[in-house]
C-alpha cells in the first residue's frame, strides 16, 4: 500500500520496488477528499493540497526527499483535480514543477478521467493525467473518456528513461487496443496537448514515443 496507511507516517512512506537491478521508489498523494487525510494516530490518505506555499508543500517535499534516498528512479503518484478537465491549470503546472524540483523523476497524475498533455521539465517527466484504464462509466461523447492509453516507462542504459504510449479503448469494462479513428483520436489528442506544453512526441506504428534524458534543464526531446 502506498499513499494511505494506519497513520500519517505510514501514509507518507514510499513503496520500494525493484526493476531488475534498478531501485524504483514510489510516493503517492491525493488532494481530495481532505476529510480522509491520515492523522498522527488515525488511518487515512496522504493528503496534500495543490499549493506551493511552504506550510503546505513542506510535507510533500520531505516525502519526495525520503523516497529519493538510494533510488534510481522516483515516481510521484498524484490523484488531483476535478473530473473532465482537458488541460492542467497554471496552478497545477506550478505544483507539478515543484514536484520535479523536489527530486521526483516522474509525476504520474490521475483523476480527470481524460488524457492531458505530457511535459518535460528539468529532466523530469510530467504526465498531467493518464485518463482511465478500466472505468467506462458515464462516457462523455465529446471528451470520449472511454479512450485512454497505457504509459510504459523503460529505463535504458545511461542516465535516462523512455516512454511509450499505447492507445486504448474501454468498452463494457474491458480494455482493448484502440484501432482506426479511436486510435487516431488518442494520438492526436496527446500530440496536440503535449505540444502546447513544449513537448514533441514521436509517432511510429500507431504509438507515441519519448526519450527523457536526465540531469538537464527544460528540453524538447523525442526518440
């Protein structure tokens, strides 16, 4: 379990995983509902408001620094924001940037139920929202929240990692590869919204690719 626990300390603790010989540490937060927040002696979630004020962000920064210790890759999972938003707000982008500055390599955002753009920032990867995977309730015919994607991260030799995005379609609680117009819509949506954030993805064989070099400033990178 990560992002929740029997008390506040447990909820903030990272999960430590291994991918072959690489150490991958995951820390998780949620900005709602606040009444579910873990307390010093009560169970709950690792609640964090979307705020860069020192009083609010301090606990987030400390949790990421703890996860950074002895890690080859740090992923921050963040359940944030309202449903059915196509783009992150300026406030959310500022918060995401602070997450990377605090030491995370990847920010994995989710909650909006629709795909948002991908941004590279100071050698870190920001997935503002990865949409749904198996949940196809109340499909919006304009936003098409039944169209999503699988995001595959691969560590590669050297100081960096690669992202592969596979278009998906959810129907009757089943996940399948998107085809035809559905696949093209997923690809177009991610390409357009990522370009708005300064990130260019490479299209090949019906999938999107991005190589993320680490230890550099803000860049536009493609495989």
